[in-house]
C-alpha cells in the first residue's frame, strides 16, 4: 500500500471530444481533494502516464473519451483488470494510439500493478480535428467530476476515520455514477 491515488486525464485537445479527460481533470484540480490524491493532465502523453504509474498507487482513475456504442455524452465508470502479459495478442505499445487499453497493456508489460484501477469514460460525439467539446460531452463534464469525487470519497471512507473526514458530504450516491447524455 502506497497511500497514493492518481487521477489522470488523457486526450487530445485538438480532436474535439477527445479532450474530455483533460477537461475533467482541469475542473477537478480547481476543487479541494483528499490528501494523497494527485490530479494530473497527461494529455497525449500516455507513455509518461505509464512510467508515472510504475511508482505505484493504491487507486488509479483514468478519465478519457471512449467510444463504447452508447449515446454521446454517456458517462460510465468501468473497473479494469490489467491484462496478463502472456495472453496479449498484439504489440504492447503503439505511440500513435495510447488509448486506455494500450496504457494498461504497456503498464502490465513493464510489471506495473496499481491497486484498484477505474476508467471514467464518456461517449464522444465528435472526434474530428477542431477544438471544443460537443454539447452532449460538455453537458457530461459535471457528471464525470461528481463520479470521480464519489470514487475518491468512497476510497477515503474505506481507508479510515481520518480520511473519511476529508471526504465532502456533497458527493453523489453510487447510482449517479452512470449518466446517459444526449437528447
């Protein structure tokens, strides 16, 4: 146990909704968070994120846009298990495509094993060249921020009375973690 929690936003700000993770961590960084929590924008530097995770952490929350076939703006929290290196069927690193799967595969191949790993994902509407989030993804930002805050509050409560005092009373309940956006 390291006592360390990492919340990492990833994405390309020049590909519209791909900037979702970057925007969520920007909003989170403007608010107080429990002790021992690092909130960082890794942008398109997925390889740097992997190397940072090799330092260990008890809880890792990756925030990213992820096409999962849902309505644009849908926020989903996914529990992730790192792949087993001997069962990987493709190269572990493609510097041009460091999506969540690639990040977790590279981490596993380098021997990294964070504690609990979660992805807070948002279904993108537009990932074409351009800046600015689409309306459904923009509307999903506060829901993703609340999802991360609730995860952090639960982790703080699980780690003892001192940490529980750092959690805010205004965090949403577990059933608010999945939010469907769109019209």
